[in-house]
C-alpha cells in the first residue's frame, strides 16, 4: 500500500467524500432555504400563475420560488454561489477517479460536468426578467448536458455495487419524472387545468432532489481519496477496473460496449461529420424536387398534366450502373459525381422556375447515381459500407432536425433565398468542403467491380425493398411533424403537437438507426417486420396518441430496416436494386399524389382517397426486401463479411454526430414550446379582426417560399383570426412542410391545422389570437369531386364564446358536390346558438345559386357586404355580431387570391334590421381603434393595397 502522508507535510487532510457531502448539503440549502423564505413571506404570490392562484394552486414551482422576489432570491444565490466551489472539485475528482489511457469518455464527461456548472450559474444569475433569451439559453444548455453527464457517470462508475445501484435508481427516477413533468406542464399551459401547475411543481422539485442526489452518490466513490490530494487506494492509477472495462473484457464481441473504447481522433470525427452532411445534402436535394415540380407544374398553373412531371424520373439514374463501362467510370470518379450533385444547391440563383427545375433535376440524377455507386463500390467492405449507410440515414435525421429548427422549411432548398430564411450559399460551400473531405480516399472496391461476397437472393425483390424504404423514409420521416399531423384531430389537444413532440419522432428515428446498426439480423427479421406493420396500421387507422404510437413504431422500424435492406441491395446488381428500386419509389410517389389529386390526373378516381392502399403497398414492398435479404446462405456471408474491430473505430463518430443532433432536437423542442400568452391587436377596444386567404400552398408567383411575406402582411393588417385555404403541404410534392407552424409561432397565435394530410383534401387551417376552446374537422359531401374540408371552432373572444367556420368548397366543375356542401354547411352553421363567422371559399356569385343557401334563414348568416358584387370565391359571413368594417387587400405576387378582412366589435348590440345593419359611415366617424391600417391606402406597401373599393368600408 502506498504511504499515506509524511508527518508534518500536511496541514489538513480529509476524505474526498466530504467534497460530495458539502456539495449536497449546500445545494439543497440553496433551494430549500428559498422555499421556506418564499412560502413564509410571499406564499400567495409565488403560487399564482397566469391562469390560476390560491386555492386552486397551492404549491410553488422552482422558478417561482427562486425568481425575482427578495429575499428568497438572495438566499438561493448566496448558497448556490457557495456550491460552485465543491462542484468544481467534485467534477475534477471524478475525472481523476475514472481517467484511463486511450479513452476519451472520461474527458468528455468531465467537460460536460464543467459545462453544466457554468450554465447553472448562467440561469441562476440571469433570470428571465433580466434577459429572457439568455436565461433560456443557459437553462436549455444545462438540461441538455444533464443527459450525457448522467449516462457518462453510469458508464464510468467504479466497481462499487452500492454506488452503481443508487445511480441507476436515481437516474431512472430523474428521467422517469420528465414524463409526468411534461404532461402536467401541457395540462397547465395548453388545457389551463386548475391545479395542474401544482402537480407540475412537485415533479419539478423532484427533479432538483434527484439531480443533486445523483451527484451525492460520489461520496461512496470518493472514500478512495484523501485530500492531500493523494489516491490512497490506487483507484486513479488504473489498477482497479471500472465496470465499462470489465464488460468489454468479458464480452469482446458486444458491439455496443466497444463504441467508446477507442481513443478519440478529431480527423475521424470530421470525416463522419462530412459524410453525414453529404447525406443531408442528398435528402435536401431529393425533398426539394417534388416542390419545384409542383410549383412549375400542376395545379398552380396547368391544373393537370403538363409534362414537367417527367423530371421525377431523374431518380432512376442508377440504371446506368448496369453498363460496365459507365459503372467503372462512375465508381472511379465518385468525387466528381458528388460535386456535380452539390451544384443543385445553387439552383436558387436561377430565377426562371422551369430552368430551376431542370437544375434540381440534374442534381437529383447525379445524387442518386453517386450514392448508389458508393454503396455498390463498398459492398465487399462491410466497415465502409456501414459507414456510408449510416451517413445517409443520419443525413435524413439531420434534415428533419434542420426542418424542426426552421419550422418545416429547409434553408438550402431552391425555393429559399436570403430574404425568406435561406442559407443556400453557405450550404453549398459546406457541401463542397464535405465532398472533398469524405471522398479523399476512394472506395476500396473501386478496382474490383465483381465485388467478392455478393449475396444471394433476388435483385428484383431487393429493388422493390429499396423502393419501399426510400418512399417510407421520404413520405413519413423527412419532416418530424408529418405523422403528428396525420393523427391531429383538433382542440382540445388530445394527442401530440408539432412542437415539442417532433423531438420524440426524431428520437425514435435515432433509436431505430442504432437498432439497425447494432442488431442488423433482428432488424431485418420477420418479427420486427410484423411490429412495423402494426405501427403502419395504427398510424393509418387511429388518431391522437394511439395513432402516434404507431407513428413512433414506424419511425423506429423504417430507420432500423434501412441498413440491412441497403446492405443487401448493394451486394447485388446495382442497376436492378437501385435503378429499378427508385423507379418503384417514383411509382409510389405518384400513387401517394394521385389519392388526393385524382380530379386532375388520368385514372385518378381509381385510387381516390386510398391512403390505406398506399401504406399497404409500401409495407409489402419492404417485405419483399426483407424476404430476399434473408435468402439462404446470407447469414453465413454476413458473418464472413460482418463487422470487424476496425468498424468499432468508425462507429463512435457517427454515434457522436447522432447524439449531437438528438440533443439539438431536444433544445429546439424547448425553444419552440408554445407560450400561449397571445394578445389580440386591439384588446382595449374589444375588436376581432377576421380574414380569409387562399395561400396556394405557400409558393408565390415566382415560385419562392412565401411564408415570410405572408407573416408580414397578416401582422400589418392586424388580423386576429384568419382562415387559410389550400394550406396542406405535408406531401412529397409540397416538401412535407407546414406553413402554419411558422406563422403561428412568429405571429403569436393558436393554430388548428384542420383535416390532416391523410384526409385527402387540399387543406384548411385556422390561426387565432384567441384561445381555441374546441374544434371539429369536417369532410363535406363530395360524391364526384375533390373533398371539401371545414373547421368548426369555438373561440374564447374577450370572455364570449364565438364559433368560427373555415371552409373550402368543391371546384366549379362539380355543381352537385357544391350544392350538397352548401346544404351541409348551412345546417351546421344554423345549429350553433352562438355568434358565428364563416371564412370561406364558396365558388358562387353574390345573390345567386348556392349563395342563397349559405346566406339563409337555415344558417342565420349575413353577408359581410351584400353590395360587393365582384366576388366569386372568397366570402365572409357572420351572425350575432356587430360588424364594423370590411376591406379587400391585394395579394401582391404572393398567391392568386386577395385577402378579405372584416372587423367585429364584441359586446355591443347587434342591429336587427338589414338597412340599419348595412348602413355605411365615413372613416372619420369610426373610433381610431376600429379602423384599418392606413399603410395600405393608395399604392400601399410591397404590392398590398386596398382595392375594389379603393378603401375599407365602415358600418354603423
């Protein structure tokens, strides 16, 4: 045993456990002293929240307790400052205890511990009142760092059974507490349930207790230290094995256990990041193709087949790999091929939409060819093949994370530019650098295209599997909110919402990816396939949380099965597996468009509204891939060419990138959580300004993404409630977007997306400054033409319940549909005893035909201005409200339809006689708070101006 100390050399010596005990006692003192003082001095104030106070809420949250009130804030800050000293020492001792040669995990955990300590000081000393943004940044950083700190400490725990047991219990309790914590927060914030915040507060305090207690367990480990400082038992000298080492020695073939067993190298990490970015660029280019085809094609201009659709066939370029000379040339020049595909990111520089489409089409052609050739060339080298597939699948996840951050838009799409959130130039520069980095070493199989070890099985079936997996990943996982909107059924909220629950979809994608890499045989198996089919059935047939559970299963399964299916396909004829596979993918893409676009395409009525057929077909295609990947002798070949120790040197870096992306998604979810503190524009005047706008899929007349321009004009018109039509963008042809997320968050509004993308409509959405108490989605009678969506919502407007209907009727070519729809909606509006507003697209002339069904005794509705003869599509109707103003505003080049806006005052008597109700007055007779903005008079602003009447109309 090493000598303890020499006499007279040490002034003070004490056990390392007292560092942990000091940290624990002072940290608890900080929170508990603030709680005692706060309850004693300001009890009713600190239990009060934005919705409820005492007695409904009777226990304060952590943030309310340690917030801005004196003196409890001072108690907290003094003790938490004292805590920082032992905290830094605790992190340092933990590193000394766990450090070992050739391992980066202890360094990473130590850095995380220091980072958490600094960010704790950040959110402690910068309150939300001082600087809300920085307070949130520090808080999010602290919470995000808690995950790697906890997992890292578990992985590095010394062989101390008691300490390991306590850590597992406390970590499980901490992360388990997050579930009810989020649940009760949503109950409070979204549903405004009395008492929910008190329950949330208990779980929030539990998190504090568990968090501090987790670090207190180090007292059991630090007994090995005597602060001189010397290690009296030799634990820090590497003599004692930690649990992670013992596991690796005992299970040398355990792939998961060896992920972090190698020395960290920045060059390898940069390689992995470059590979993943190349995958991100592939998915960005591929997902943009449908948008530019759609915007150049039907229905925006041609309303039918125009011929530009042929460019979706640019994905079948891998057919060229069937020609030996072409295959050899492509494989030997992969760097050039990938660089050429990256030039698709410069398509935004081409202003002509048709030419822009051709640039994107060429980029997709080269992208598909490049990636298929890359997989084929690495087929005989499982380590490199796994890395390329990992990069491609993590690239999809990165695309979803970026869209989650940008509220479903991709900043490097060709419909983006500098004024609408685009980062195209930066994206292109990074893409070029990434290609140069990741292709500096050519594929090991470039010189031998016979690719030894080719697997048995049918290339055709493998190609069908590739088509299925490409389509499944693209249609369901290229945006984190797509499947959430499949199961959305309106208010009150009974299921997931895009933010924060998009992070759950991304987490499921990451879990599926790890499953497919670390247990490939199970991922490709029939049992897992069966579970995937159950997920598909739940997603297709159920709504709310039940349907979303199916969505999460699908996310896990699709990401998991991608690795074995692509691995199998890469070892067969590439022209068939990837060329034919992407042809099948194109067929599925058209199939999935035809179910809603049946009115505009030949043969469309045959597959009208058959999303279930699409899902069944997709799962059968994936099943074909699973079947051929399980062909005889393939298991032996997989073992022969399976993962080698070298693969374990590459895997960790892709896992690091994946971990960073997942943590980023968690931070985004926190930042995007709805605040629900929205305020109408003229609260003091009790004015409700309502509008209707057909936004034509958020693409302007020059084919740029239009959500920024839409936001600006809606804000400047001071619209409190607006119905948006032709707003469903959650399909491949529209880029799997959702403009309502961007508008709602930027404008501070509640949002109801309306009937989801699996309901086969062109979309209807409602944005409101007022709380949406309840909403119901309707699909109106449509025996021949397109389905007509409607939203029936009850809003809490200044304490009065008002119904708002948003409706898009069928097209002009189907008069019987429109007649049936008018009768249905008229009865629906007539059934409500509350005041009501209809924001609609009716396809009728004023005072003629179906107009007299909408405006009738049955509905009880009045036209906002019966004298406005120059209407065909958009109408605002109302009942039980005093209308004070009406305006028509030019759309500029945003879409093909104007904005119609009406003003209503709440709480004043409603004129009964029609003459009195429609009496016009001058603007000078109208109080200032009831007037329309002056900026739209004359030439207006950015092409928006009052037109038809040349000015708003006001009524007595």
